[in-house]
């Protein structure tokens, strides 16, 4: 279903970018958010007949929509197994990179997609009972100054931005190549940003499972999270701890490990 219906033509690209991925989780029959212009010329955000925002400033409208969608995402994720991780997939499987906030997951996801993988997620990795990562392709938000660290070719990404009068411009990347189906994890990386120099070491199954479980987001069912983390780890041909390095360097190292898993 469509979670956001935009009736203002010049806002459709930005609205689509902000709403990316949430349609996949919305239950049937849920009322959509509606972005439209009323008779007085105001931009209106409404849902189920209730106005959530009205005004003339497009930046304020988009900011209100973003806040509403973030709240909706939290509701849609309730009861699901999710890890604080980024993921991208190729024909033979996915690279999953888990880490704390500011560990570099978003820039790494951008670098992986720029190098040809299909986008799964950059922050919230939903894992099914088989240990596969489900597509949850929300827009990628990068901290100011970090876009220069990653390659974002225009044939792989669309940029979405909006301005607020009293804030710096808000800019997102919307990957154009998104995975359509769940992907088994072939390379699992645990990110610890300890320095500028790239370093990594292989992990045992037990250590990789413990580190991945520590990044569970929901915390409502620890047994479920442990079970699914164990299945992710069991299916991964490479499990490593990454300490330091830039996004391009880390992406190249993980893709090399992914290629190695394909060797007969």
C-alpha cells in the first residue's frame, strides 16, 4: 500500500524519498498520510481526516512529514527483530555491518551501493526467522561533511534536500537500486571506529553472536533476538571486527571477503 499520498507535484520527489521503505511494512487498510494544498494555498499534511501540519513553507511541511514518518516507523517496527546495522546485497548474499551510532554505517552503506550492491538498509536491519535481512530501504542521512568521504554517483543515488529558515539544509541520499527480496548474510562486520587506519580481525561464531545481539534494537524478546543473531552468524562465511578506516576502504575490504565466499 502507499503510506504517503502526495498531491503536490513539486513535492513528490522529496516525499517519495522521505517515505522510502515504509510502504513495505504498512498494514493493509492503514490510512495514508496525505500531502496536499488547500483552498487557501497552505501546504497541508493530514492523516485520517486530521491535520498534522499546515503552512506555506515547504521545508516546514517536509520536516513535519519526516517527524511523523519516524514515529510511524517506530510503531511499524514494534515486535520485529531488528539490529542497529546497515546492509547491502549482491546476487549471492548480503554484507551486514552492525555498530553503534556514529560508527559509520550510513557512509559504509553508501559506499557499498556505489560499488554495485543493492541497498537493504543503512540503520535498521530487520532479520527474519531464517536469518535473512529484509529490505527496509529508508533514505540515507549523512552528517555534514561526510558526503565528500563517499562516492555517490548520480546513476546510483538521487539527492533529496529541503531548507529550514533557522537550520542548515537537510540532505539525504535515496538509493536507486534497492533489494527486492530478503538476502542471506554472507559477510558480517562489527564496526568499532577506533582510528583512521583500517584494521580487522576474524571473529569466532560465539563472539560474533554476542556482539550482534548487543546491537538489537527492540529488546522486547531477547530469546528471539539471540536465535536470529545465531542464524545470521551461522550463515555468514566471513565474520570480522573492523576497527578504523574510511568508508571506501572498509567497503572494498568487505567486498573482497564477499567475493571470496563465492569461490568454489
